[in-house]
C-alpha cells in the first residue's frame, strides 16, 4: 500500500519521526504514526524514533507525569513493533543536538512563519500573548529534530504536514543564506487510509488525545470492553454502507469507521467496501470492534508488560540516545562551522 521510499537528493535515505509525551496515545497515533514507523523499519531503512519531551514542555507538564508519559510513549513504540535494536529509539532531551540546532535554526526561521502555523493558533487560543515562547518557536525545534540527522523522509499524520513544509523552508533558507547544500530538503511521508483518523463523536474533527470527551477516541490503554463499547456508540448515519468508495462522500462518520477498518485490516478501502456493501451499522460495528480488539489487545498487553519495568525502558532510551548522539553531534558541529563559529576546544 505504502509507496516505496525514494531519495530525491544525494543523501542516504534516513527516516526520523517523533511523538510528544503529552497524554495517552490514541488509535489515531497508532494508525497514523506508530504502525507505519514499524513498517518503515521493516523495509530495511535506517530509522530514528524519538519521544519528544522538549516539545511536550511547550505547555505545562507535571514533572512526575512527564517521566511516566515518556516511558509510556517508549513502551507504545516498542509494543507497536519498533525494535530498539533495528531502530534508534530515544528521548529527545538526552541528545543535546536537538536544543543546539533548535537555537541555530530559530535564527534562520522568521517569526511570521511561526504565527502562520495552524497548530500554534489552535493551541494558543484566544490568549496567544500568554502562550510560552517555546510554543511559538516549536516548529524550529521540530526542523532541528529532523535536520540534526540530515533526515530525508519524515512519516507523520496529516496534521503535521504544515510543520514539515516549514522544516523544508528552513532547510532551504539555511542552504541559501550560507551558500551550501548541507541540508537535504526532507520529504513528508503521509500515506495509507489512516493519515487522519477522525473523532468517533464527530467525523469532521480529528481524533485527539486532548479531546475532552473520552468517548471520541480509542486509547491504546483501553481494554476490550471499552473499545467495543466506544465503537458501538460511535456516531453514524441511518444509511447502510454503500458498495463503492465514492459512495462514502458526504458521510464523514461512516467514512471514518470504514477507513479505520481498512487500516487495521491492512486492506485497500475498495476491498472493505466490497465486503460490507449494503451492510447496516448493526453488522459493521461489531465486525470493526472485533478487529480493533484483535489488533490492539496484544499491543496493550505488551505495553503493560513493559511499563512494569521502567528501568528497562530507561536503559533502552539511554542506549538509543548514545547512538543518536553519535550521528547528530558531528552534523551540528559542521553547522556551527558553516555559520562561522570557532570550534577550538580540545575534547
Ligand atoms: P502527537 O500525538 O501530536 O505527538 O502526534 C504524533 C503522531 O501521530 C504525528 O505523526 C501525528 O500526525 C499522528 N497523529 C495524531 N493524531 C492523529 C490522527 N487522529 N490520525 C492520524 N494521525 C495522527
Ligand atoms: N510535532 C510533532 C507532533 O506534535 C512531533 C514531532 C516533533 C515530530 N518533532 C518531530 C514529528 C520531527 C516528526 C519529525 O506530532
């Protein structure tokens, strides 16, 4: 289903992506991000996956909770198939290149670019003057996450597209200003039927860990009964399912459930339509609930097993950080050099 990754530039293919430890993960994170991260690793490409704790603190985080959630995201990565031996899995704050390059790139990026980010507008709300400076600058740090490794491809969900475009603009402006081709222009990888999983209560809104209604989402920590109940109660319309993909147009709630089914089953949408043509939701919803429980149950169980051994998780993150640091440190040193900073310290 996913298109083979092509490297447009003369840089080795390298994949980087990150998830914020700012709440429990949802089915949207799993289908839009985690599941695809594991697939990329299985394609034999170099993959780096990060728990972006420096991003999380752009809004207030209780320290004890941040620690717990960082481990939980690490556990979710592993339970979803990211293998810490084949991928580099770590938390952002343990690799100083992120913060260093983040500063340098915030001097390349323009303030106006930041104000245009829809996520900043959404998150800062009516009182933008009172948002943290970090929340505004965050896309420059995200660009640094990607460019610290001279990453060529970034798998993300649809909501991150604007930030990746900004990272491309920042890379291009750096290359232009310093007359170099040092940074690749990173490509977003937004593919498959679930790049935007929608709320179970409103098919026009993104499924989000910050939605006040727990019924709007499936959490990776939900048990089988909760998953089945949420799917049974999911909003739908009164019509039976159509027999073609086109027939779903204008039916956002129905479309969302069918997309989720296709993504969980690894089936093309058209195949799912064939299978359920003319079915009532009374038939489709139990089938979807069974599938979701079958796919998510083992992930939740593995997460719980891992979470019982926090020291083991911390050790994995530490080893990943060592490996990430070995790649990023020389890259950032070259950036300092390109920008004209003296590097004479003996180490
Ligand atoms: P976040 O939870 O905002 O740190 O997002 C982590 C990753 O999950 C990013 O790649 C997002 O694009 C992706 N993601 C978050 N919510 C959804 C959703 N509802 N559907 C698809 N992908 C999502
Ligand atoms: N901003 C992303 C989100 O909120 C997380 C993220 C941080 C990220 N740095 C990244 C994603 C670098 C891809 C690449 O979901």
